[in-house]
C-alpha cells in the first residue's frame, strides 16, 4: 500500500481502493467491504475484534458474543 499524501501528521489517501494495515494487523481497514478489524486482517462484520475488548458508554447496541473466556 502506498499513501498518496501525508499532511500535518495525519494519513490521507483515496481509500476507495486501498486497504489500510497498521502495526502488523493491530488495526486493519478493508475499504472494499467497509469493515474494520482489530487483531485480524479478515473482518467479517463492520467492527471485528479478536481478543479482549473494553467498551464504555454503549446505550443502544446489538452485541454478539462468539465465545467467553
């Protein structure tokens, strides 16, 4: 992936055809599927996290739990 522009410390690119992979799969953005993965490069939902997560202030959310540890 090549970024087309770096401005004031922020990354900017035409993301219509570029996926973004930050820190060896820590954060992955699949621009063609409009999904984000944390700890995965193959997010299957809008936000797909692998590992432990902490969420605060969620008021009206749909939550699916695949497994509990």
